[in-house]
C-alpha cells in the first residue's frame, strides 16, 4: 500500500493555511442554483482530452463518425472557437490548467517522464483552491504533473483519484524508445495506491471506461455538496486502445472507435448530472490539452490550423472547447473571444467564492466573457505560447493578432500509420505577424503592413521574456 499523506503533504496543508486559502467557508459561492438537488456554489466538471484534434467532434468538424453527446453538450452551452493552451505538450498544458500559471512561471515544460517531480507544491492546484471552499474533489484519468509522493493527486488537493501518473505510451511497449521505460512499469493508481502494478495491452482498453465509471460514481456520491470532477482521459494519445463495446463500431478505423468511446463517456457524465438533478447547478468544460499528434497518421486527429502538437502554431495550441452552465451560459451559442486554460482556475474560484493563493496566478477571472455578458472585455493584453523551454511568441488578448519570434519548429514530413511513429524535420520561422481574423491558418506574414501592431506585441514579448525567462 502506498500512503500519499507524507510529511510533505502536511507541510503543503500548512502552507495553504498560511496564505489564507483555508479561510473560505461553505455557502460563499457567487451564484445560486437554478435547480438541482441542492443550492449553493456550482459544481465543476472538466473533461480534458489528450491530443484530440480541433476537428475530431461535431460540431467543430465533420468527422465520419457520430459524436452525439459532445454535440448535445454544445447545444446546451457555448462553443468557444478561439480557446488556447499556453504550450502544446502534455505536462506543461496540464500544469497550466490546474495551477492557472504559465509554464514560464512554474517551470513545468514539455512532457515529464516516470517519477518526475512535476508541478512544485508551492503552486496551488485547482483542487486545493476549491477544497478550501468546501468542495469535494476528484480526478479520474491521466495526471502527468508529478509522480512523487507530494506531487501525486492525494497530496495536491484531490480527495479521490484514479488513473495513470503519466502518458500511456511511457511503457515497455513504446514504439520508439521501449528501453527508456522498462525500469519504471506503467501503473494504474487509485486513491494513492497502486491497483495495477504493470499496465499491459490487456489493461489499456479499459482506461476510458474506468475513468468514466469512476467519475460517474463520484458524481453519484457527492450530489449533496459542491464538487470538482476533473476527468483527464488518457485517450486519444497513442497507443490507441478501445473497449470491446466500441471496437470496430465506427466502421472507419481505430481512431474513430476511440473517439466514439470518449463521446460515450461524455454522455455518461452528462446523464449522471441529469439523473442526480445537478444539471442546472454544474458548469461543464470540455477541451483538450493540445492538438493532434499528426506524426501518427491514421492514429491521430485532425485540425484545420497550421502544424499540430508540440508547436506554437494554432494546430497545436488551439483546442475545441465547450462550456455549459444552464441559465448562466447561453445554450447553443458560439464565442470567438480568445481565452486560455489558465483562466479556468481563477474563474472557478470566483464562482465558488474561494480565495486564490498568495503567489502570482497568471490566469484571470473571465466569467463575464464566458457568460457572454455584453461589453465584457478580456483583461489579458496578451497570451504567451512556448514549446518546451523556448518562448516563441504572443497572441493579443483579443485574439486578433499573433506574433512569432524567430524559432525552430517541427514539421511532419512522413506520417506513419497503425501506431508507428512518423518522421519529422526542423523548420524555421522568422519574426512574423499573423492577422488571425483573416488568416487563422497563419500562412501570410503581415509584419510590414502593420508595424505598429508588431511593435506593441514585441514589447509584450520582451516583457514576458524578461519576467519569465531571464535566467535562460
């Protein structure tokens, strides 16, 4: 048995008390319920996919397989067409979501391997912030922001947890580097204990079902108190696996089967909220950690934007996103306003009546923007984007302009199929300005036509570089 309540965990709790996070009380939520089985602050459900493409679900794209539950979610909420992650790589993206901080602040870059330190406990997570406001907290799926006793879910503000500590390809069957992962077996954890000592190809088909069932069970048992249910599915990150109930169901390949099973999972979660009378008092967010891993060919999703995962172009950093909160977010609406995953934690804290930690948080409370309040303005002057430790540029806060600093990036030159890895080459981009309203695919550098815009964004980039990357 692995006991996660180490001395470091208790020190972390003392830290939270010292910064005032423990003072929030039950019943201080900013909004009241419109219905459901209880009143008070809202529940939050965050469904966070792994490597899903922007066009993988209806109504964002038109894939050759049905996704009725994601479509149902969109019909009941708002579809955000310009929603970003600050870095299109696993650990950096997840850390930004849960901490509300940019990778340059937390120094969580790229994708961390087994037993990695991950997000330093000095940065509070969404779970810790909401827990101090009386929330029950659960995470069911891929964690990937720390694989040490004081950086795993039970020590980071989550009452219940299950899933993998890192990506499902970090195992002894890796198609390129199996030797890198033989020393550390891929394990499945539940509530701080290892329940599957060595995940095998026979276990992987259960990952989506297990995450869904554990999330539904959590919702069923916590309908009388506010909760955060974070569901970071391991799929569709390669290697792709699907349960028997969806194997071959799409008729158009394994990737489509996997997406149909994820859509089923979304439906199970939405049904649990409905059946427990919680729909009206729950905010559901559906998004992805980054764009598709296109080097895997028919085992990857699709995006209409330039490049893909592991780059700072929109094919990597722009994620199809839906938010539903009946009576608060307009049903069937579409928003082209720019926003980012770092904004979710501060927005949730506002709605829950929870205090933010004393350390700097880069995200902002965007509730008025999410709710479609007339005249709402994004307070961000810019959003930074990076790949690994390389700061690559900024997007204007209104999403209209994007400045790339000179940097290299990877390009797929030969995608592979059926689980094999493709081939990449390095390309270079010069200092470039893109008009994202008229050129969302980042094809034409217009820096000479709009020098004043370029100068303004270059100054933001200079300030960000100095504040977050000066030591580099």
